[in-house]
């Protein structure tokens, strides 16, 4: 079973924290297909391509998001699934276009500049998951267990305040002297989250569902050398 689609969106923002009206036109296309390899095995694969327009001198860019999942129905009451997926988060208008001068407390005529960056890449996510689901229909019980690993990279962060060269220190817009500048940039480290989830649900009489769940997660930083 093949599915396809496309989307587009126009983003516009005028705000006191940015200079002037900003707008971006984004577009995306996607494909998805399902294959019944043999009767108990169902393979689902999808691919999405997102277009990000050029902004303030940067080049247009594309984000690729493939996903694959495999479902094995052992019988009517038990199933195992495995999946691999990718995702991304585009920089926000705040991260791209911020242009704010903040006065320095206790120092007249001095401020700190915070700026966005139009060269930021999207944040990236790679996800792996293995899960199992079972049920006892006559007892109204169902349960599921999942293990996963998520790898995250290119996180957008605000840099530390860095000194401004003396010949750039006076800011005509605020009529103040800049003591420092911070910009949005990428975290040099990537992060790995590993964890598991388990839950059991009892469909009690009178339309009442009772659910008990547990989740554990560990996040580690993979510091760039």
C-alpha cells in the first residue's frame, strides 16, 4: 500500500526581539509503502524530504528523514516490533534572527548583545526501538515493553558572552557600548539517550481503564574531542 503527499507553509514574524519582518517558505514531500513479506511480517518504510529556503545569504538546504519498521504478529495476542527512524528540528525564528541589546545592571551606557544565526543546521535525531505487546482479551489485560536508543546531535545553544573588539564596541542602535556578544550556535557534543518503558492496562468493568507504567532513561554526553 503506497501513500504520498506534499505540504508547504509560510512563516512570518514581526517581533521586538528581531529586526524587521522575517518570513520563510518551507515545503516537504513524503512517500510511504507497506509490504506484507509473509503473513506474520509487515514492513513499513517511509521517506520525507524537507526544503528550507535560503535566509540572509545562506544557501537553501534539504533535510532527509527515512524511517523503517518491522512488525511480527506472533499470533492474535502477541506482536514484536522493531523500528529505525530519523527526525529533525528546524531552528526557530528566535534562534535565527534574534537581535537584542540588554542593559548591564549597575553600569550606565553599557549593554550585552544577543544575536541569532542563519547558518544553524537542523537538530538531528536517530532513533532505534524494539518493542513487544501482548494481551489477554478474556481478562481485559494488555501489556507492552519497549527498549530504545536516541542519538541527538547539532543541538542549538546560546554561546557564552564573548568580548567585542574595541572598534565595534559602540552600538548606534542602542547608543551604548557593548561589553560582550553571545550568539546561537551548535553544541559541540552529541547526546545518547537509552531507556526502557513498560506498561500494563486492565480494562475493568463499567468502562474504567486502569494503567500502571514505568519508564527509565539514561542520557550520556559524547563530548567532541
